[in-house]
C-alpha cells in the first residue's frame, strides 16, 4: 500500500500533539508542590512574584524547581480553599496564620516560622559548607591583593538566612588558570562569564561570580554572610601532575608510529650512509644527531604550548577540535593514497612527504656536515640535527601536532601537556635509535633501507588509523 507524504506528516503532527503535552505534564508531576497563601490589598504590589526572591534567599532554591501555586485571601474562593487545606493538614485555627507556605507537604504558617524554621529545614541532610572557587594566575599583580583578602576570611562564617543563623565552614578551592585550564573553562561556561571578563582574579560562588581584587575585597565577605556560597556545586580540581595511563600510552603509541614515518627515517638513513663511508666515530655522531633532533622537537613543542597557554581564548578547545578534524581527515586521505601507491610500487606518486627542493637541501647539508673534524664536526652534526628536525617537522611531525591539538581540545594543563610532549618525543626517536644500532652492528645500509621501503604501505596505513583514533578521541574520550 502506498503511503502519501501528507499522511506521514499528519501522523507525526498527531504523535507530537500527544507526546509533547504528555512530557510537559510528566515534568510538572515530577516537581514537588509549593503553595503560597497571602493577603494583598495593594493594587501595585505583587507578593506572589516577590515571594520568588524571598524563597531563594531563605532556602537557596529557585521557585522554578517546584510546582508553584499561590492564593490571595482577598478572594472568597481562595479563603475557602485555604480553610480546606488547613483542615487537610490538621492545622488548628489558632495557627492558621498568613503568610502560609506549604513546601512538599511541610507547613510554615506566619512570618516567624517562614523565616526561621523553613531555612533550617532546608539545611537538613545537606552540606552547610560555604564553597568558593578562587581562580588566579601566578603572574597577576591584583591576584596577590585578592589572595590577601581571601586569607583574611574566617575559617567559619556566621550565615544568616531570614531569622535563622548557623555556622558554615569556609572551603576555598584555589585554581591556577595555567595549571588547570579545563577547570577554569568549566567554571566560565557554568557561570556564563563573558569573554572580556574571563580574567583573574575571579571568585565563583553558588550562582554568582566576583571579578577583580576590589570586588573580592568588598563584596565577598557580605555574600558569604548572606549564605550565597552555601550549596555551591563542586567541580573536582584536576591534579595536572598525574597523567592517565590511557593518555600516556596513546601518546607513546602515536610517537612510535610517527617515528617510523619515511620522512623521519629517510634523512637518518642518508646520514648513516655518509657516516659509514667516512668512518668518523659513527656511534658518537649518530647519537649527537638524534639528541639534536630530540632537543629541536622539545623546543618546538614547548614554544607552541607556551603560545597557546598564554593566548588561551575561550573558543580554543572547540576550534582545536575543528582544525584537528579538518587537517587530520586530509592527512588520512593522503596516507591511504600513499599506501595504495606503495602497494603498487609507484613510490614516485607518494604525496605525503617532504617537498623535492627541501629534500635536496637537507641532503646537501648532511653531506657537508661530515667534512669537519674534532669539535667542529660535533658542532656541525648538532646543527645538522636541528636543521633536519625543523625541516622534516611538517611531514614527520603530523601525529605530533595532532596529539598536541587533541590535548588543547581536551583542556589539558601546561604541565600535563609538557609531560605528554616528552613521552611523544622519546617514543618518536625510539625507532631511529633501534635502526641506528642495527645498522651499526650489521653495517648493511641497503637491507635496512629496503626493509623500510617494503613496509611503507603498512606504515602509511597505520599512520592514517592513528590519526583517525586521535580525532575520535578528541571528540568522544578526552
């Protein structure tokens, strides 16, 4: 039977006409009941609206959390309902005072009970601690002043809600914005802080924040006494000195795969072949060369980290994910194309490699570097390692940049990123070290070069898979 488009549209309209109201009623029934009885003869007064602010000040809860109804005793039908409700809850006539508030079955009649008993009842089975988050940066001068004001605060605050008073222990979470940028971003997003106000020092309370040292000095003590920090939702500050095993293992694996990249190994094999023909302290020169490459990669990574951490706009994590996804997908396609070309033996069609003019330049530098002697030779080899690492970075450093960008997308702090950077660089050089030792022992350059060439399709394919894993991890795991 053929079903027309109009029938499908009508079916969905009918479905939503039933489902949406049902969901609305279901959500309404899930909320506890809040009833407010009052008497008002002022034509410009609105006690039912003012009660929302009073209720929040006394309990720390928004009236929107409840199924709220109100009744003005000025009207006969409301007085009748008031008497029926009082009978239902067993309230004797002498205690049927206005205003009367019924919260989820508990009755508070009269101003005295509303302002004294209701605040205390809402504190039952909940923490009375006053929790604040203090966000600072070590290089901020006004943070020093704010720190002094926070240090002056008492360990226990005398909080007043209505007529009720209670002691509240002050808990301060101090967060270095450079060490825990992920926590800082969570706070900025939770409190909807505009970008121009995302500066230090700043203090976050239950539903508010205070910018600047002067604001902290003059506003914070008062807000604590009013109980505006009681009930602050907790965000566990991360310990950036600890690296999850998954992140460390994934970074090490990415470094290991990148280390087998032909871009990285082709220059190494050329350098080792020149060393073999010159017989100039192969072991010492090879490891000087690799040490220089390690130094260069660490310097490049530290520089990029410092720039991003210092800049660190609020939109950086999401932008980093988008950039990583776009560039990563392009590199995945190139690596797969290269793997297919290598399988067919068309090595001249390899796309993802160093440009021809750059390869020729590095070849010349390698051959010239071995001409010196003694200290001049050592310095020449060290400089060669720096030049080669910088030159091949855009090719062999693709997974390196992807891992770095994924870290920013996940909001990792500087120390954690630095540790992951070291893990990546050491893993990246491990294949070069192993190949160097094998060639030194066998002195068979052709066999090593041929082995790498035969495995190029696998290397390219694994690089594409690792790039895909990094992209997916940045969106779903990190």
